[in-house]
């Protein structure tokens, strides 16, 4: 049965969902749905939670903190420094140098560069979506769901055109893998004419609320803000569907330390 968490901001949504997972059998549940009305908003209390979680994550396991995880979805600092479209090439060049052998890279890499099905070149699906939203502003008709495409075949990318979908899973490289495959399965943008805003829904096949989820949500909010800003719209609602949600307590040093951390964070910030 699905469980819905409705909050104004990212941090309270993550905190309430994580505390709920701590009470689930095996700390695992199906179909956690987080609906966040103002995903780009961060209050001082939110930043305090992020800092506390970040400090613990950096001290355990792989040492990767909240904002490093966020940057795997959208490189916010690079975008702020170089602007669009320059940051695309800057990011891809940096990742080409830094990517470890035999790894699939980052979500942001896949969003910005995919092989063209008919030409010996790459296309940028993220920029294509931005351009499509820009055209919707000047067109005579505001289509809300023409961006949708559920199944991604090579023909979906003919001449570099994509719908309002960002495919993460790549059958050619991921299909034979049982592990080390992207947990984020699908991103779909929608135009909300009532708010003159861009909504975003993200679907995770498997979502780790200790090591990754807070950073994921921040990264998604930054990606959504980028698409909205570059296309001239407001930021709408962010919906995250964790089809399999897990509280990986080892990320925080075990069950006892996880419970202590969650207790120290208190109730979700107002």
C-alpha cells in the first residue's frame, strides 16, 4: 500500500519519511510518495538538518555527503559559475576525466549526453527539454502533457527530439547487470498552467533513505529549478515515488546511531 508524505519543503518530507521507515518491518516499504509543494525553499532549520546528516555521512561508509549526492543529479555550483549552456560542456569534460573505469557515471551525465540513434554524435536531452518548454511559452497553445513518453526506443530520439521525459535506464549497458545500476528510473516534467510552473515527478526503483535520499531530493529540486528558470517558468511541485524505500542504517553507523540521529533531529521543521 502506498504511503503519502505531503510537505512544503524537501527536508521535512525526507525526515518524516525516514522516521516512518524506521518503524517499518525490516525498515523497508513499497511506494513511498513524497509530494513537495515548494522544493527549492530551504529555511535555516532545514539547513541545520542537512548539516547534521552531512556530518554523519561524511564520517561513515564511503564518506560522500549530502551535496555530493545532489551534484550527481544536477551540478548546481558549476551551473551558478558558468551559466547555461556553457556548464554542460564544463561538466561533461570534468566527468570524463574523473569517471572511474567500468562505472556508468552520474545521472547528470546521462541527462546531458546520450548517443544519437542515427548519427555519430551525442544529443543533450536536458537541453532539449529546456528548449521545448521555452517554445511552449511563446506558442499559442499551452500543452500540459505532450511532454510525456512512457517507453524509450531509439525512434523516440529521432533527430535529437525528446518528449518531456528523461530516461535514466539504458538497456544496452544496464540490462545485463544485477547490481550497480541506476536507482533513479525515470524523470517526467509537466507544465502546470494554473501556476505557470514546471512540475517534476521522479521514480526510483530502489531508494536508500540513509545514504542517498536527502541528497537525491536536493539534487532533483535543483534540476527542477534549472529547467524552470531557463524556460521562464516558476518552480512547481516535486513528487518523488520510491517504489522500494529502504532505511540503510549502516549509512549512519547502525541501528542505535540511526535512531539517535533521527531523535536528535526532532520533528520535521515547520
